[in-house]
């Protein structure tokens, strides 16, 4: 018998496959994939946006088998004010978003991307779409530092879990590379974030580093019994190029990036961004 969490994972993956198949049929019916081509009588530039369909509540597949989430609704609100474009989503695994942008299969990545130097060289970043607040979520049985975490040395000797290449795993690997005398035991997985967090709750690992909004969402939805400790703003400033997340746009689409940013600023000014944040998080994480 499968556990309820595994059943949920299989259902989610099945839903994602269904969306991918549906999207693929839509692409076939629409004709050429080149921007500017359209199967409609009115000529619109088709923009292909890639997302991994996770993590919730930034991007996910809802009970009606449709994409939903903060990032999804925000980019839809932007393109609602850009009638010259037709936005089409495709759900794929996270690494394929980048290869798709590199090959012009996709023009837009919609997955709450953090900024780093490698990505800055290869892609165009939108204006910030979300202000991060990171926490460390501990197993109920783990030894927890007192107060906010001001250095990852406080986590030396503990075990953690994360996906290869995401912001959290990169941050902790960089720490290990610079601190051979006080290593954190890193474990990598292809499992989704819900499974990773549940493994921490079950005591398989000591902690996981993740965004506070994600933590709040998972505690609410999955009734998790974890212990959250905030990291200090000073540590956050040390470990990331920016406390924000972004949409990313393929190189060569500077005009599109400018138009996205223009509308994004309008949505921040008129309160649309705040309303979307409140809908999905109960708090406003609109960038300052």
C-alpha cells in the first residue's frame, strides 16, 4: 500500500503529465512555434512560458487539473494587459526550463527564480516579483540553536535534504566549500518539496532551508510538526545576490522583458500584486 503522501505525489505527477499532453496538442494545433506565428485570424506573438508546476503555492496543479499559484496568476495579470501576445504554459521538470530557454523553446520562465551570477549571464531577469524571507525548519527531534541563525556554522554536523541546483542546496554547498572544518551533511533528492519536508518531520533529516511562505503553506496544508527558526537579515544578505525572486526571459527578448516590467510596476502600484499575495500567502510579499 502507498502512503497518503505518495498517493498525492502520484496524483500530482499524473496531473502534470495531463497538462503537458494538453499543451502539446495545443502547440500542434496552433502551428509554428516561432514567436509571431499564430493559428488565430488575428496575428499575435505567442510566448511560451515554462514552469515546473511546483512548489505550491507559487505554481501548482489544482483539483481541476489547471495551473494555479502566485507566479501563475501574476504573469497572467501581466499578459492580460499585453494584448499583442498570447501566453501559453508548458509544465516541465525544473532543469528543462533552462535548456528550453537556451534553445528558444521557451521565451519565459515562471518558477519563482532566485538570482545568481551564472543565471544573470545567460538570461534576462524581470523586476522583482516576490520578497523572500528564509527560515530553517527543524525536525521535532533535532537540536535547535537558540535565537535566530546568524551563521550556518550553527548547523555544522546536522543533516539536510534538498534538490540539486536549487537556491537552498547551492547556498549550503557554497558554505561547505568554504568551511571544511564545520561541514553540514548534504543529501540530494529528486523528490518533490512536500516529500522532502515530510522526511525532515519524520526525523530522516535534521533540517531543511526554505522560504517562510512555503513553510507556512505546508504546515497549514499538511499539518506538519516542525520547528522553524528564522535566519538573520545579515546572513541572508551574505548568502544571496538578492532577497527577491523573479521571472526570467530568454536572451534576445529584451523588448518583451521591458513590456513585462512596465506592466509589473503598474500591478504593484494599483495593488494587484498585493491582492495576489494575500490570496496565496495571507501576507504581502510584494517587493519594496
